[in-house]
């Protein structure tokens, strides 16, 4: 093959320097025959391996594209799953927050109710204590009035009382009662 190419270049080189005389059919046929032989040799030795390499490369590109599409679909699927999971989580958080608010409100109401109950008990106990003190004071006053009445009656019996004496006795007993 190398010899044929060299011969072709020599022939073409020689005709290139010659004076142009029209179409040389012999050279044209010779060039055409060499071109066809070269084409046949290329198709037999170079075209098949080149085609095989190109087919393998095309198959690799197609596989890469298929893998990329699959990964893209997987990514979309995972993104949808993540969105659904996020929505579910947000819903659960919302429910937990609502439950916490309801529980806090319930505890607040229970604390307020307990505080009101304690306050009412304290007021009730204080009113009962006041009532007891009032009853003791009334009983004490009644006892003193009774004592004063007895004392006045003893003095009246011992002495006849006129209006002046009565005023003086009452003031004296009031002063004595105040001292006690």
C-alpha cells in the first residue's frame, strides 16, 4: 500500500509540472481505481474497528444518559418523599403544639381553680375566726355586764340610789370595766 501511494504521488507530481493538455483519462481512471482500492482497504481494515469504537462510544453515551435519567427520576422521587415527610412532620409538630397549648391551658385553669379554692378557704377561715372572736367578745361583754349588774344591784340594795348616785355608779363601773 505504501508503494502504491508513493507511485500515485510521483505520477501526480509529474503531471502537475507538465503542461496542461486537457483531461487525461488514463490518469483519471488510475486515480479512480486507486481511490476505490483505498476505500475498500479503509472499509475492510479501518471502517469496522472505527464503527465498532463509535458504536461502543454511542452505547456508553446512551447508558450514561439512561443512568442520568434514572438518577433524575430517583432524585425527583426522593424529593417528593422528603416533601411528604416534611409535611407530615410539620403536621405532627402542629398537633404537638396544639396539645401542649391545650395542656398548658388546662393546667392554668387547674392552678387558678386551686388558688381560688385556697383563697376562698382562707377567707372562710378568717370569717369564722372573726365570728368566733366576735362571739367571745360578746360573751365577755355579757359576762362583764352581768358582773356590773350584780355589783350595781348589790350597791343598790346596800344604798338607796338617787339620780346623782346612779350616774356616779355607772361612771365608776365603766371606769372599773375599762381597767380590766
